[in-house]
C-alpha cells in the first residue's frame, strides 16, 4: 500500500528549526514502522537519522512519537497506524538530530536511584532465598527496557526537565519491593525530593505508552503509598 | 595515492554545561525530605473536607437560594449564627490553602530558574496570606450594630 | 503535540478549573469584604451579580467546582485504592458521567428564570 511518512527533520549543522518532510513509499501492512523508516533511509534520503538495534521490541532504542503517541518503531505495524504516518522524536528530550534525542539526563536520573541490589549482610552460601510470592510483588517492574517512552509521554516531565521521571521511579520500585534488597531508605530519600515522585500528577500517559505493558502508574502509586504509610 | 577520508565537520552539538542535580547529589546520603509527601497528603485531606464544605456552600448559595435573594440582610442573618460563621471561616481557610498549594505545584512545574522560583513563591505566599487575613477579618469581626462607613 | 489518552485531558481540565476557582475565590473574598463596610456598598455590588452574564458565569463556576471535585475523587481513588489504577477506563467514564449528570440539570434549574440579554 502507498504510505505517506511525515517526518520531523532537524540537522543541527544546517537547520535553525525543526521542520516536517514528507516521503511517499510503498509498504506492506505487516511491515513495521522501522521497516518504513529504513526504506526512506536506504532508497530515498540517506541523511535520515534514527536509533535502532534489535528491531524486535526488546532493546528500546527506537522509541519515538508515531502519530502523536510514544511507541517503539519496530513494534508498530504500518497497517495498524494507517496511510498517513507522522513521526517525530519524543518530547521532553533535547533533539540531537532528526529522531535521535539526548538520553543522557534520562540515564543520570536512572542511576541516581541506585539500580542495583543493596544488601549489607554477607552473601549466603547458596542464593539469597526469595519465595515466588515475594517475586510476584515486583515482577512487572523488572521488565523495563529503558526506552524512555514513559518519561517522554509525561506532561510533568515535559514542563520540568528536572523531574526524575516515571522510568526512574519504576526501576526504583523494582528494588524497593524486592525482599532481598535493604536499600529502600536511600532510594526513598532520592524520590522524596521536590523533583521526585510527587511531581507525578497521575496523568496515566506512561502506562499507555509503555511497550512492555508495565503498569507504570500503579507502580508509582504503590511507591507513594509506601512513603506515606512508613512516615 | 592513499584514500583520503574527508575531514569530519565540526559538530554543532554542544555539551550541556549545567550539571544535573541528580549527579551532583546522588552519592551522599541525605535526610528524607517529607515536605512534598505532606503537601501531597494535605491535598487529599483538604480535598475531602472541601467536598463537604464547598459543595454544601454551593448548594445553599446557588441552588436552595440564589443571587436574587443574597444581599446584606441575608448575610447578616447567616452570620448571626456562630455555626455558619465557623463554617465559612473553615471553608475560607481550606479552600485558600488547597488552592495555594496547587499554584505552588504549578510554579514548581513551570519555573525552574532558582531566582524566579523564589520570587514567584514569595508573591504566592504574600497574596495568599493577605487574602486569608482580610477574609478572616470580615467573618470574625462582622458586627451589624457597629457604625460602618458614612452613608454614600 | 502529544496525543495523550483521556487521563491527560482530565488532568488538563483539573488544572484549569483549579486555577479558575482560585481566581474567582480572590474576587469573592474581596467582594465579601464589603459586607464589613455596610449595606450600601455590599448591596450595590451584589445587585450587579443579578445580570444575565453573571448568572451564566455562576453556572460555569458551579461546573468548574463540580468537575474539580469529581475528578479529585477519582484521583483519591487511584491514590488509595489498590485496584483503582487498574480500573482507569471505568473511573474516567464514571467521572465524566457523574459530572454531566449533576451539572446539566443544575444548569436547567439555575438558568430557567434568567432574563436573557435583558
């Protein structure tokens, strides 16, 4: 089928402002948006720049705004999106070039919540035992692939670049609710700052955008409750 | 002749010079700051109370009565009862603080520069406390028997 | 522009109604202050509020308060009820439904006796 791709282009060496450029290509309805982007890059305009790696929805490199919503380009099918596809980089991040955004502040916020197991006891001879029920509690939040789709869909994240963002909170949740971890206090101290978890306004865009179907809003609400009940 | 690689153009990208608060403060342990937590909790508590107070006020003023009957005498009769006076005072206090806290979150969301943030929050506190005071003053000190301003 | 889902629009209106109600509140504290100055001043001002423009604004104010209150209840449910967040769509429909159910009849009741464009 004939598809029109309207892509937001920005070359920092040439352009002052980002602008849209349209491309007409032939695409199969079962192609992914990433395939369409590759068609443009290989056959129409080699200067088009975007991140991609695994191309099947697990690395999180190609999160972008597709028809106004944050999605992974390698997961969305052309047939599901339609004949007119608007592709833009994610909001809330500095655009480096075309669809590539600066993810460094995002990773800094991720690192600030100490995304590693903190346990002050000596390691036991076998593994640190964890029952299936204990594992179930934080099972959903282990799935984060750090694609940035949630943070890029969050209005408080757009307006306040210092807001720690849903992704960092989800990864903090993964450890705070892990029965083997003893570092909750340190992580909660990070999250209770003025730009921490309470900037969340329960908008719910994050849960909608997550390609791994993590219930982000639910995880954030659980963190808020934990902070309230432990005060 | 050896293959010449074209010289890479100087990139127009600039490293952001401002160091993020998350790298600056990530390492050392800090006391848990509960201000945001209490503010969040205050919204919920005052909100639930306001459900009762504000909706009662709405129903009494706009549904049971309406602006046709509200005048000085109406207010005088209402404030003859200490129950309604206390009610109005509590409503004023709850509504203004709930609203002020809301504007505070707006400022935190949209104003990041430290100087402007302090300025805006200060204006907010000054305006808020001023209106709280004049509102409370008229409710508490209202006395229909005292001489008011000279007749126009 | 981000095509957010219903929760984003509910939040936008929550903010708008909040600021709107606060702006009205300042006006209201100021006009109630006139009560302390005596009947001549207060009655003159309140007489203004009988104009049809203000009656319409009054209905919009009632709408703002109702919306902010009902959406506020939805937020509290999401915050304190474990399955609240899971039932997001149902809560959204409930919020909008309850709001319209209360606001529209209130409008009929409040505006039926207004002399329009008088």
